[in-house]
């Protein structure tokens, strides 16, 4: 069986290092830099001939630069005769552009899928895709891992009154995710119906379900400018919720997000580390982080050894 080589892109070194430590590996030698004209330069510093290569790069920060860097790294490994290249993309870039929601809109998620395939990726490992159909944009295998088991564990360990909580989806699209968590905790769920006038701006909200005198836990796959979840939190408090938590897989937190969270009624806003959060935590004491490196590491280990990954859909690796 070929040996495993783990490379990190420049988007999230900390997560890559945690995954490597978990697997008992050293990160492969790679130098990523920019030429003076801003072109991306990648130098793979060790032989990958016949190896099973994993490249960890998340869709965050300078998204386009990081995506381009990932494509170049995949291609560099591919033409250096590696036996298989797997792109580990904790937060998939352009995942929200997944359908033609109006005339002449691009389906950029499909374009990204094509670019990854053309660059030479043989396999994709990602987490909580915004729309699970994105898996179908690829002709190569895609493992869409879930943060749900880690979220359930966090709720049970950190919310003392979790048996009397309500899991709330801030929009109808997330209803499936919320009902799944509510079933596993054996609690009730509610959802908020929102009407958007244009992207990143929410118009009005209607709460469906009862949160009176209960802890409300908002669950969503991502929060960007946080307009939706902060509106939702206000709605829940005015509907009688005693405490409001938010649990999100991808905390993008761009634009006014941090000041909105600081001013909102949250006990805590819990995110995973698919996107680096150190800087944001300095400015926002409400942000807490669930480490999901062990889920990615176990998915890599199982893929490398040819084992099933589906165990991770319902369990947190020990």
C-alpha cells in the first residue's frame, strides 16, 4: 500500500497541524508563496511518487488565492506521479452559488468542482456542504462529513439544561439538519421563516414553534454577516426563550458580523474550526470553538486504509 503524505495549504495551518498530530504524521514539505506579480508559487519539497497524497485547504480568508493555491498543489502532486490526490476542503468555497436562482446567475460551485477535477483531484473530503447536491457536481467520490456528532457532544457537555431546549433553524432550508439534531437529543424543534429581499439582507421573520421559557439553540451550517442569526436571536428572545445559543459549522464572520454578535442576545456562538477563529475570538468573547480535526483525521485514516467512513456520520472518533 502506498505511503500517506499530508500537505497543508496556507489557509489554515493550525487545523492541518492538528490533523497531522492526530495521525502521528509530519506535514509534508511545501513552500507556497507569491511572485512579485501576485501569481501563486508552489514548490513541493519532497518526493510524492506513488504516494497517497492529502492536501488540506479550507475555503476561507483570501478565498480565490487559496482555491488557486489548492488547484496548483493538486496539479503539482499529480504530475509528480502520486498514486492518488485527495483534496481535504473543510469549508467548500462558492458552496452558496449552487443553483440558478435568477436569470444569468452562475453556478459557481459546479465550476469549482470542474476545476478541482481538471487539476487532478481523485477524491474530495469536505464538511457540511451548504447543499448536499454539490456532491453530484463531481464525477469523483466526495465524502461530505458532518459536524453533527461533535455538536451533539458539545450541547450535552456545555448546556446544563439541554433536555429542556428547543433546536431552532433560522430558515426553512435548514429544517432537515435541525430535525436530525432534535431527534438525536429527543427534544422539540422550531423554525423561522424569513423573506429575503436581496442577498445578505433579511426582511421579515416568522417563528413557527414554541420556545417559551426554554433554552433555544439556533443551528445552521454557516453564518457570514450574521444578519439572519442575530435577527433570529432577537425573535426568539421576544418569543420568550430564556437563553439563546447559536451553533454553526462554518463561522465565516465577514463584514459587520462580530459587532452584530457582540450586540445580540447570545449566551454563546459556537463554531467549528473549519475556518480559523483565533483573531475573531479576540474581538468577540461569545465565540467558542469545537475542534473537528479528529473527524477529518479519522476520515483521512479510513480513506487511506480503505475502510468505511460512514461510522463518522453518527460518532465522534475517540
